[in-house]
C-alpha cells in the first residue's frame, strides 16, 4: 500500500513525460539482463535444520544443466552436498535446488557450475539450529522502491556479521510506470527500474525483478544470508485483494491472469518454496510463521469514500458503519484454511516447549487512529480533495474507525480471531510487519488482556509520514499518534532503514536502524532505537 495520507489520490498525479529516462537507468542493469551466463549472482532461502534452497540465474540460448556444490569452507576443498538443476528458459532461466543432508545450525558456502566450467559467485548460507538454542538474530525488511533511492539498508545489513536469517515481509518491488510513484522529478538518477511502463504481463514482472535484482546491495544481501520472503501488494498491484487491486482496472485485462503472472515471476526470481504459507522451526527458541494476507482470501478493503457516497450525514453514517459492517465476522483476511493452520501452529509450538511464536506477516496489526491534531498538518493550500479526506479522517476517528483500512485495522474480526488464538495457546507472540513505511512498536491486546508485541519495520526507501506532512516534526507526529492510539508504545515517522530482532530464551530485542540517506549511496546509520520484551509478559518492557 501507499503510506497513509501519501498519494491522497495517485491517479490525480501529473503524468510527466519520459524524456531523459536513459540518464536515470540503473547502471549495468540492461547489460546484466541481456548477458549470457550467470547474470544475477546467487541467493538462498527456505532453511531447515538439514536443508536449504539455493537459487541462481543462468541465461543461455537453451536450457542449461548446472551443477551445485556445497562446502563447509569457501575453498570448496571438500564438497558436502549439492546436486544438479536446470536453468530453464520457461522459468526465465532461473534455477532453484533444495539441498538436504546438511548439519543443523551451520554456515555453508555454495556455488553453481555451468557445463563449460564457468562458476557463479560463491554464496554463503546457513541451516536452522535444532534442539536447545541460546540466540538467533533476524533482519527485517520491507518496502523497497528503487527509484526513490539507494538500498542502503540492504547494504548495511550485508556488512554485518551477526545476522542469521533475513526476513522480507513484502513490497520487495513496486509495479508502477515511470512518473507515477515516485513522480519523475523525484526519481534518483541511476535508479530507474525497467520496464518503464506499469507491469501487468508475465514478461513485465520478470523484467522488473531482473531490474531490482541488479542492485548491488540487494545482490550482496542475498549472497551472504538465507532469506525467507513473503509478497505484499506491490508484487501484484497496490492494495491487492483476492478479486482485484486499487491499481488494476479493466483496461489492463483479467485480474486473475495478472495475479497469476505476478505470482509466477515471484516464484521464479525469489529463493522461496512455491507454497503460499509456511513455517520455520528455530530449535527450541522460536517458530516463525509466514502467513499470506493479500491474494488468497482477503476481502475487498473498505473505502470510506464508497461508504459515504450519497450520504448527507457523514458522522451518523460512519457511526452506523463502525457498529455494523465494519465488524462483520464473515470478512476474511487469511481465510479459514490458513487460520486453522496458523492457530493450530501457535498451539503446537507452545505444547512443544518453543519459547517464542513469531508471526512474520505483511501488514500492521496494531491499531492506529487519526490524531485530532493532524487536521493542521497538511497546510491551508491543499487541494479540495485532500481537505475533504482530512475532514473524513477526523470524523472517522471520532467514530473509533482506524486510520488505515488496508491493514489489520480494516479486518477487526479476523484480527480478534488471531489474537484470541494466541491467548488460548498461551503463546509468546511476536508479530513482524512492514507495508506502512514507518517504524512502530505496539503492545497487542485482546479482550483487555495482553496478547503479544508487534515490531513494525520501516521501509528501505519508500517515503513515510514525513513526505506528506512537511514542516511537522517527527516528535509532534509521534506524540499525537501515541495519544490517539493506546496500543502504540513508540514510533518513528521520518526515517528509512531496517530492524534487527534478537531472540534469546527469555527476551526479544528489537533495534530499529535508520540509514543516514537514501539519496546518496552511503551505508552509514544516523541512529538506532532499541526496545525489549521479556518472555511471559506479552508486552514491551518499560522504557
């Protein structure tokens, strides 16, 4: 999704010309996509205690059989695993191989070898631990829009030596044509993604993945760490749901065909298993669940504009909606089958003695409400449609309707079911999220009782509240949001970056890392913020 209040009406943006686009292109991207041989480095994912999934791309005029080698040392003096896999033209010349027979909790090196002896870059990966586990570190990412700037968050994380697993919760790429988001004037030279039109067909999605994967910092992150990844909406189209998307119209063809193309390209280009939801066991320390909240069962998000259309009494209409349709228990976000899997997984994990139940999913779960002070954040010179949306947001908050209907806030009955299941299981729930572009720490509650914590990650490059409320300080914004949203314990609405999540048997430590810039290729941080949660409390520790 677009961060709230940003892109008040994306379709009203001025459609700028495309002159000079060549100067904005990612250096080397076109060459890499047209080259023969290993074009996009290597990647790994789907770790288990004895297995790992390895990925590469090898472009050639015909299908090519590759040899895979896995070693405990970077010189490959002794190969301990591997196999062979075909880079198929029908899969955009990508190749994925699951290698098993490995040892738990161990780092490995791997490479692909072509028939002529050419070798891919050497990758590094690791298996998950088994049994008693004292510590495990995650790096959380989301929302990387290439034209807005450099992926410095990826580069900073790739240079660390203390990450065990990368978790990407979506918006790995964006679907827009040049000039939509960002506007042409805001595109950083050297960061133009291909193709320049909006991606709709399979070839479009493939080329957009190829373009993003030409980024050196993203390549390095994939090369050095295993990644578990789930799509969000922009891997399909903005505000996607099971039957369509905000950024899809009839002129772009069938939504079913577009969604199938997007999913196919994702499965080809990412080191992921081709199942929509899955989980990972980190010894006795954590079970990481990776649900899917976008295209499997999500009902269409509510639009307050549609609800208010033709209604004279806005306040009364919103109040009635808040008490009726908004809380409809039939509305789905994940669907009954996935709920059964996830809720049963919580219970099984707790019964097995696992210390933490980690739900790594796409969208913000904690409740956010529009602050009354925000009516003055946008300036008096805004267009009428912006003023109208600000007015409606204020009235919605008075009716206790949330700020963002595309998040879990738009599906309160589904959220209640999830949090109730966590409470029934006595889970120590840690929810990871992205999507909003801003950093959040929520104490999740249900029925007046603690239900867990949420670590909301900020974006790699996509703009947050700071872009749309210029002249309002982060301190003012976050103080107002905390006052209007009781579950919110901390927020950062001005910085880009990533989060590290350190798990130990008795504590979770979240560190939000803020990059100094996205407009310069600079891996320095400007600041970090730390919060902790102690097992059994199901809430953040006092600051």
